[in-house]
C-alpha cells in the first residue's frame, strides 16, 4: 500500500519521538560505548539507591597453612606412670621415716656403748639396721627417678610435670573430659614456627568447622614410621575423643604480604572468584582473584590486589548482574 506524503511525515515524527523516549529511559548503569566487558558504569545517585558500599584495602600479612595428621591421645599410660610415681614417693617417705628412727637409735646405742652400758653386738646390730634403712631410701629414690625418666621419654617435660605433681591440678581437666590431648605429626619437610601458640583441627577435615587447639609442648618421636616433628596440643574434650583421627591446619614458617578482603566482597561467576574495584567515581572493574586463603576474618589475597585500592564490599552481586546484562545485544 502506497503511503501518502502526510502519512509518511506522521510516521517519521512518531519514530523520532520513540527514540527520544528510549534515550531518556536508558538505565545509567550500563551506557553504550563501554569498551571493557568487565567494566560497569553507575552514577553516584544509583550507587546510593542500590546500596553499594566500598572500603579502602589495607596492607596485611598472613601465614598460609599446611595440613598435618593427628589423633586424640589416651592418657591411661600417663596416669599409670603417675600412680607408680606417687606410690614410690610414699614408699620413699616411709623409708626416710624409718631411717630417721634407726639413726636416732644408733646414736643412743653409741652413747650407751661408750659409757659401757650396752654390749658391742647391740651396737653392731643397730648399725646393720641403719644401713638397711638407708638402702631402702636409696632404692625408693632410684625408682622415683626411673619413673620420671620414663615419663620424660614418652611424654616430654610439660606433661610429665603436670602428671607427676602432687596435686595433679593441671591434668584434672583431661581426666574429667573438659580438655582433650591431641598429638599432631607434621610432614617430614615441615616445621612449626617458634611463635605458634594455636592451630586449628577437625575430625572430619572441614576447615570451616575447625576447633581451636592450644600449643602444649613438643613430643618425643612416637615411632619410626612418622619422621616429621611431633607436638602436643589441647582442645575441647567434647569434640575430640581418644583414638580419633584428626586433620590439623598449621601456619607456614614464612609470612606473605597482601591484603585482607571481607567475604562479602567476593562474587562467584563461572566457578571463579571475583571482586569489583572502584576505579573512578562511577566506574567499577571486575577482577579475578585466584591466590587467596580463607581465614576467619575474610580472604587473604597475596597477588592481584594492592593496598589503597577501593573495593566493593556490598552490592558486588548487583554489579555482576548489570555487567552481564550490558553484554546482551539489543534487539
């Protein structure tokens, strides 16, 4: 159908009006002319309305972790040593009391003999008795030291002091189940930093559910199979029982430099972690992070981000959605 000149003019004006309305309704989030597909432009007004929040990254340091094996320790052998030690102490005290009494009798008979009141054979019999009592004291002391040496070889100095103390106050939380003793065996090529006072461990190997464990002391070599260093740690007795196998996370020897970002700043896309950096007043750039460590405070990133950059900590998912929407061609 052939259009009249008047109808053609009407359609042309209508088209101009439609384009004008479309231009006014364009979302300022993703304007045309965007050169980088990982960039998003949002006006300051829209940023406030969308709840986008940022913070400046600060320099941080972190020791990355490595895993080691561990197990809950049964204290029955240590308690047996404690009982034997306390018994030997009691025997030693009894032998000393008898020796003291024998020494007094010997001194009394010595005076009587010198004054001609008693026979020499009585004095000699008392001397023999005093020597026997002294031998019993020496034997009890040797037994006590042997038990202590055995405990040191098996449990180390700290646990030996706890177990063999007279009141046993330090060992009581382990007997009641409030605390659990854990032996951690490091890989042969790893060592524990001297400043380490705590690690994390879990019976199921889940780092996010790991328990805090406090350092006690180094441990003697338990067997010839595990060649690495061994350490005793204490943790919650309600979660760890004797014999349980445990996965432990320990800090590396050297610290790494980087930045610490909140977990809310990270978005996932195509199985990759990303963050958005605010590079201008209305410009946001998506950056991939690959070298990072999951900590209780957030993600520690050693490469790809620098202190002083402004990172989005709230609204990153919205920015990702707008970036993807901006890449869809208009029909």
